[in-house]
C-alpha cells in the first residue's frame, strides 16, 4: 500500500507535465520529465485508462520530436527513439557511449508489422509462438528500414515486448522504434528508473513502470534471448538471455529447425 501511495503521489506531481507533453515534448537537456505509469486501483485489474493514455501520448510526442525516451519492457528498462530518424539513432549511440558497429534492435507493436521491415524465412505461426515475448528475432532487413540504422549489416533484431505499454507506444508511432537497454555499454542492465539516473539529462522523457522483476536476482538482468532466424531451416543463439530453454524447444521440437553454432 505504501508503494502504491508513493507512486500515486509521484503521478500527481507530474500529471500536469504529462498532460502537456504533446505540446512540449522536448525538455531542455538535464530536465527529463519523469512520468510514472498508473497502477490499477485496489481491487481492479486495469490501470486508469486516462493516465495510461496520457503516458503513451507523452512518450509518442517526445519520440516524434526526435527525443530519446526511457521505457519499461518485459525484460529490462530500455531507451527508444524512432528508428527512421537518423539523428535520433545517432543520439542513442552517443547516450550509450556505444561503438557504432554494435547493432540496435527495432521494436514493433504487432507481428503483422514485422513483414514491412524484414524478410521472413519462417512460418507466421512460429512468430506468433515467440512474440510478443522476451525474445529478439534476427532477420534479414528490408529496404523499408532506415539505411542509417545498422548500415554495416543486412540483418536486424526485432522485438515485440510482452508489455502493454511498449506495444501501445509502438502502435502509436508511424514506424518502428529503435530500442536498446537503458545503461551505458560498459554497465549492467537496469530494472528500475533510479538505476540509470546518470542518463536522465540526455533523455526527453522517463516512463516509470516500477521495478521489473526481482532487482536482487541476476537472472532478471539477462535481457531478451537473441535468436538468428535469417537462414531458412536453421537458427543460432546470439545471446542466451532469459528465455533460452523454451525458445529452443519451440524452434527444434515444434518447427524442426536445426541449431547451428553462432
């Protein structure tokens, strides 16, 4: 109850700013706006729809203005921008202190949108079995995807997180999001917004969805399982992540794909 009350108080304090985010989505550096996601009221299954829509609208407006937005996912906290916005993509690399030859994933709201940006070598049923979920599928990219996003590779990782806010946000944007973890490249993944406060000055908006998983558990910081499905009939594991066993079982037992060493 105390945690719920504290989050409610924080939401009240930023409600005015969140409501006006569509008009002023890009705060000056050092002034990233914190927007807590509303929790369901006691005894309810769903959060306040108005507060939820305000948070989605605030994040979408910040992204459309070229900003970087910290977001909760089904694995760890991430930072998103519009994948088709080359300047914003460069901003993510600057934020992370990341080498430019390390790829960014794209994030979509639904499996159906994946076909526009990727060439798919597996049945749609397989995609539906794994997505949405804590898995990144690496596929061949299509010509529709921004050429400045991972220009050094013909492949791209695709995420559809099993998190209602991320799916709503992706649906609210005209194109895919570029998504990476909310941490410096040399540091571990983050499970709460307080763990990446050093990044806040470079962000337009921070969406606080509360702690993700058990903050004390190293397993909760593994991130998504990354699987290469770019070659028909085969798959390879690029990163074991948090969903390795069920993912491999689906690919091998249900679809007969052959595991290759990455």
